[in-house]
């Protein structure tokens, strides 16, 4: 979706073939809806419940056969980009001969990135957990410190993730309990209006009883920049009032985080309290 958006904005006609009933599965469905709508603006055609079955070269064209509910259709394209899934690249590297404990292709580690084989550590995409650059970096730091004999461990409550579509989706969350949530739309935020980018919102999720912050989902311009404050808040064990009582400069995008916390608390001034 990230590369598709880029190519569409550069002027290519992009068709997305998606086997599942929605794009960007795993992300907050409300956020995905905003991206799906914006794709129409970029002229991206999305085929849902459609399975890419095969392709063949015809001259300098690539013809893809797609299975849909109403039968097979053929798409004539200049280029086909296959971007289905990622998995640890451990095949053929000799890792299998070390006797490492593996789970679904990932190397199992402890909080100091030790494997079950003494002296062997694993970090990044080949080790269990999210396949993200900043997760790999954090693990590398912890691993190096552990090897150096320091008291270091992977002790994080949340790892933020970003989808760099236009608009972006950014989210960060920790273990779920009974929750309540509130949303604040960028359409009523001064900064978003002044830069003419009103699509999207910030959604704040908290524990229903204690009001501890458990998650934040953002869709909109610069979502990737706003999410770090949310990650810090979760790491610090913040409550909704910590966010809502922190003075945010106006007009800025992170104000939406404070406003969304107020919405959950029923203390909103710039949104309707329900
Ligand atoms: C298209 C794409 C976009 C992405 N975008 C983002 C993003 O926006 N943000 C984000 O956080 N993450 C993103 N990621 C994920 C991110 O790139 C990975 O999580 C990160 O690079 C993992 O770091 P790593 O060191 O574990 O593995 P890698 O960066 O893959 O490094 C592993 C290295 O090992 C080498 N290697 C492999 N096998 C052998 C061998 N047998 N012998 C010697 N060397 C070998 C490889 O060539 C490679 O250089 C993206 C990934 C892809 C594919």
C-alpha cells in the first residue's frame, strides 16, 4: 500500500489485488477506512476478496489472472509488484544446524536476546516479535549491553508501528483489558485546517476502569510524528488525565492526542461529549 500510493502519486495507474475483505488488515479498521477513501483520490483501484492466481509475459506486458467471486479476470500491466507477507530469512543460512529453538521460522530468545544455545544471540527480523527496524535497533542495544555484562533487558510496554501511506496510519498499544475509547477528528483541529489536511483522527484507548492509557491509533498527515508521544505516555504508565492535563502548544497536531483523551474522559471542549 505504501509503494502503491507512491507510484499512484507519481502518475502510474495502480491496481491493488487483495485476497482479504479489507486492505491493511491488522490495523484499526476506522483508520483503514480513511486510507481506503483517500486511495480513490489518487486513482488507485482496489480489488478486495480477489486472489492473484498467476501471471504471464505477453510482449513487454505482464498479464495477471485474478480470481474473484464473479470468476477470473485478467489485468494487463507494465509491472507486477508482489508484496505478500514477510518471513524471517533463516533458510539456508546454517541456522538450522545450530540446534536453536525456533517458532514459526523465528529464533526464540529471552529478554536479553539469548537463544537456547550458549553464546548465540538473535535480534531483528529473525528473532520473535515484530519485524520492524526500530525493534531490531532496540534489541541490538540490549543484546550488546547483555554481552558486555550489563543489567539490560527488553522491557518495553509498546512498540509503535507506522504505515507510510497517504494519509499515514500510526499505532502503539499494550496488552488489552476491558477498554473504552474516544476519537478526535483532524477536521476540527486548527493546525490540520491551516495546512489544509483535515482527513483523519486520533483514537485513544484506555482501561475502562483505571483510565490507564493502553493504546493510540492515528490516521492522518504526520501520524508517524505524533505517535512517539503516545508511546512515551504508555511506557511511563500514563493515565488519560496525564494526557488531557498536559498543556500542548497551539496550533499543533499533537493537540489532537490531548483532545482525544478529553473525549474519552467526557471532558472535551472542542468535541461533543457523548
Ligand atoms: C519494503 C520494506 C519496507 C519496510 N519499511 C519499514 C519501515 O518503514 N519501518 C520499519 O521500522 N521497518 C520497515 N521494514 C522492516 C525493516 O526493514 C526490518 O525490520 C529491518 O531491516 C530488520 O533488521 P535486521 O537487521 O533484522 O535485518 P536486515 O535489515 O534484513 O539485515 C539482515 C542482513 O543480513 C544479510 N544476510 C542475510 N542472509 C545472510 C547470510 N547467510 N550471510 C550473510 N549475510 C546475510 C542480508 O543481506 C541483510 O543485509 C521494511 C521492510 C521492507 C521489506
